[in-house]
C-alpha cells in the first residue's frame, strides 16, 4: 500500500523514466543541460525567444479508478466505528509538453518522450524504487524527501501508462485555463495510485468453527388478533400459523418495531401476550418473530418474522376533575396509557366533541393527564364521557347494577353544573 504521497511519487517516477532514457539514445544534444525534464505547471515554464528546450510533465486532473472505487467498503459500522481502511484508488491524468526555441526542437522532444512512454506501458517496481531513491541525492529537497517515503513501489497495483485522446476543444480549454502560450502537447492516463490509511480499527476474529443449520422456510403468519380494539394491560390473542420456532422460548412478539417480548403462552396456531404498558393509545402493530440458536453459540439470532398486523389500543379514563365542572371552565382527564405530545386528542362530552392542539414539543414526550375547555353554553347535567386518541376511542360501559344511582346509564360520566 502507499500513502497520500503516492500522487507526487507518480510524477517523480515519470520524470525519472524520461531522464534515464536520455542516456539510452535520447536527444542528449538538445536536452544535455538543465532544465531538461521538469514536472511543473505550464504557466510556470518560461517561454519566449530565450526559452530552453525541455519536456514538461504536468498532472492536471485526478479521477477515481472505477474498478477499485468500492473496494473495502463500508469502512464504518452502524455505530460509526471504523471497521477497515478502504483504499483510495486514483487515475492520474498528465499532459506531456515539449518546449524549445530552435526549429524542430518541440517536435523532436515530443516524439522522443512519446516513444519512451509507449515502450514502458507498465512501470516495474524496481524502476519505481530507483526513481524514489534518486530523490535523496543531489539536489535534495524537502519535497523529494517526503515523496521518498510514499511506499509507491509497495502498493498492490502496478503503475500503467495509457495514452489518452483529448479533443481540440478540451485542449483549448486546458491551455486557456493555464493562461500561457500553447506548445505541442499529448496526454496520458497513469493508473492506478492506491492510497490506503494505516489507522487502527476493530476487526472480527476469523471463523474458528463452521456450523450449518437447516430450517424449513416457514415464516409466522398472522390471521387475526382478538380482542380488537383492546385496552392497555389486557391479554391479546393472536391467531395464525407457524408460531413455534426450533426450540422452546424462541417465539417473540414485537410491538411497533421494538425488541420482542416473550408471549404468555404459544402454540403453533395461536399465542397469547400481555400488552406492554409502554405502548401508547392509537393504532399499533405487532409482529410474531422466531429466533434461531446455532450449535456454536448460545446467543439467539433473528430468524423468521411475520408481516405487521395492526390493532387499536383504546385509552381508558381513570379520573376527572373537578367534579362537577362549571361550563366555560377547564376539565382535566386522567387516562391510561399515557398520550404522546404529537398525538391527536378529542374529548366527547355527550355528543359534543372538544379537540385540543398537539402539546408543545418543549414539554414532556408523554403525559397521563390532558386538559380540555368545557363550552360555556353546555347545559347542566350528566353526560357520558369518552376520549379519542389518534382514532382509538375509549369505551362506555352500561351500568346494569340494580339499585345503583346510575342504573341504566352509560359510564363514565361527567357532571356539568355550577
């Protein structure tokens, strides 16, 4: 692997490759003196009647390598903890430009440079290592010392040199951006520079033992739930099939996507479960889940799950104050279960519906008491009292106790009076 200095290392390798080729039949008569081969921006190259002959390489663009772009991803788990060091694989795009103030100099130099690069489609690791070692000799620069530590010769991929074809419009735009005089130019793609970090991360241990568990593909299926609607804390009966898992205690019931709880009793086609007290009134949903325990571990793992089955959890009025309540005042209703601050609440006094707005988000998330305004024109008397939370309405009970003062009336009631 190589570090972020690999990008500069590629430029150093290309410059070294051309410099070494000068002694092997290159145009030493033209490039026999400095600057010779350079790696700088075209706008920094002196041009004009006194410009020196040179071949300049310039990396003008870096793009992602499509073949290795997603290698090693994802790099973090769901909790944001690092789980790997995915490589950053780059294709580097270079311009090779020839300069010279004598006739034919640019043509000779560009043709020679293209021949050298054509004859070296893959740069060997030895050539890369030699080019990086040369940076530690005269002249020694801080940049060269840094690039020498790029570890480019040790990366997992070779350095490949591939010619690129730029259109006339692309060349025009590039040289316009450089804001300098145009010189004969060609383009190459160098692939691939692989940059990979060395930070520490948590890794799972290797597999020590393999175990195969085969189960029939039989997910739980819910046909019905009773009673529906149901009050908080009551026993819910679920009818369906495939409720039994591969072991006792492997069947769970999940409400609203929460972690599953054990049912009170379970059979293959029916189970009974007590509603959790944490559920809010309104339309809720449940799933029947089965877990799987492998032979190599005692920890249950998620297995099969049914689709969601909706049901209505109705609120229950447990108290009212004040009693009686004067018209035009406010009545407080205590109910179970608690009501969420974003749930819709409507109080029915007889046939009169009194909705209230959602509670402020700055207050508590849930509350067991709601306050409702009593209309000032409501006549004095006893009214059946109901409350509705997100469409789930509390029940009225007929008083059939002989001798009761409310015999034959619906309960609970609200007494409206002075």
